[in-house]
């Protein structure tokens, strides 16, 4: 069950009580005056990466760290150029065994 804080409008007493969500306290246990429920802000803690604008960003500043089209093309060309070399190196290694 959740806990709630109340303040009496008559005697300014603050008290805590536990009750269901659909229930409410209507009078002060000390003086019987009207009470109002107090609201407390919750502390939120963001753990991990991705919560700040500096996280997951590339140096190009395109946001989100995704490579731009130019970078993708350069990487594809580099892979294509290295492709035959890797096959040749694998063949040489297998011949040497």
C-alpha cells in the first residue's frame, strides 16, 4: 500500500498514513480539522548512456552517431579493395599448412 503525507489546515500538523489509492483521509487525528494531501516530487535518476545530448553522437554532429552517406561509401570502397587481399592471404595460409 502507498504512503501519503497530510497536513492539517487547523493545527498545521503533518502526518503520514498508509491507505489504498482510492481511499482518502478527511480529518486530522489530533484535532479533527480538515486535511490536505501533500505531494512530493520524485527524484529521477538516469543511469546508463543515451540520456544526454552528448551521448551517442559522432564528431560530425549529425546527431545519433549514424555515419553519413559519404562515410558509408568510403567504408564500402575500403571493404571492396580489401576483399581480394583477404582471399589471397587465406589461400596462402592454407597452402603453408
